[in-house]
C-alpha cells in the first residue's frame, strides 16, 4: 500500500503530466526562454511546477519546496525536490520522452520518490525500505552479471562541455564489453528504467538533485546500487552518478573511475 506522501506525489505528478500532455503535441506554440547556454525553460515547465506545488501545499503546507524552476522556499526538516519536466529539450521539440520527478527528503535523506512518464502513462514510485513499483507492480533491477552484453544509458553534460572528451573515453571503455549505449534525454526516466530492468546501467556527469533524487531511490529500492564515479555514495553532492544492479554498477565504476580521476 502506498504511503500518504506517495499518493500526494502521484496526484501532483499526474497534474503536471496533464500540462505536458496538453502541450507536447503543439511544440511550435510553446513559449521558450533560455536560462543559460543550451539550458531552456518553457511556459509548461513553470505551469507544471505550479501544479505540483499547489498539490503539495494543500496536503503539507508546512513542508519546504526545492523546485528546479522556483528554487527553494520554506524551512522544514521535510523538503520536496521537484523537476516538473525532466527532458525539457525533448518536450519543447515534441519528442515524446520526458518525465515528472518528485522526491520527499527528511533531514537530507530521500524517503519517497515518484517518476511519471505522461506519454506512456507510467508511474514509478518508491519508499525507503518499501520497495519500488511501476504502476503498482513490484519491480527489480536486471540480473546481468557484469558489463558483458549490458545496455547502458548516459546523458551528455551540456553545462560541462569541457568534460565531453573524458565522457567519450568513458563511453569507449564501457562499450568494450557492453552491448550498446542509449542517450534518452531524461535522467529521471533513465534511472527508472534501470530500476525496472529496461536498462542495465546508467551514468552521467553533473546532475542536479531534482534530476536524480526520485530515480536514485527507485534504483536502490529495486535492489540496485547508486554510486559516484569514485565508487562512493556522495553522488547527491557531486552530481556524478553511476547506477545499476550491484555487479553492473561495480563494473562501471572500475571502468569510469580511472578516467574520472584525471579530470575530477
């Protein structure tokens, strides 16, 4: 049975998803502004975040909010971490692959997470110690024994282009054994796909908390591991993430760590 906070997050995610569904097929009419080089925000991002915050505030008015678009507000041991549209570049082009990501942290520890794909109407949710689910069916990470034959996903660091060459070396090292690579454009969905076994592994440089909080909990509650490039668990602070089942994650660290050390 879902926890009350998860139910609220699911309701909020669906409200945000309705904004996405109304807008994604009229990409040419979406108002877009540029936050930075290759970093965009749309009117739908803001509207979706407003819907999420409104739903959370109705249930938990005393909780703090940490939204990608609205920033941080409130002071509480409970903080909701929100990405209203993870995969904005896909969304603004009408490319049907994006997600809503919502996590609740207590004293800095992720307790609940929801990732919603409004295009496929798939709700991924997890509670710390309570397992991970896709549309209320229990999910587990894949059972691959290592990198051999693995399907791995990544995202390219558009804000950290100086690391691009290093990341290409990481990709080459992984593809010595892995079967193939995917670059989908939504970190939250990549992590959710690792959690349900659609992907064997995932890595990325420089993510923000709202990109990965909910998805990382999904992977862990599905029996997987989430590590930084050193093989430690400081991924939330560094934003450098490796995820997979425990054997795949360890194999990815072994390939990535020597290359990451050279550049930081």
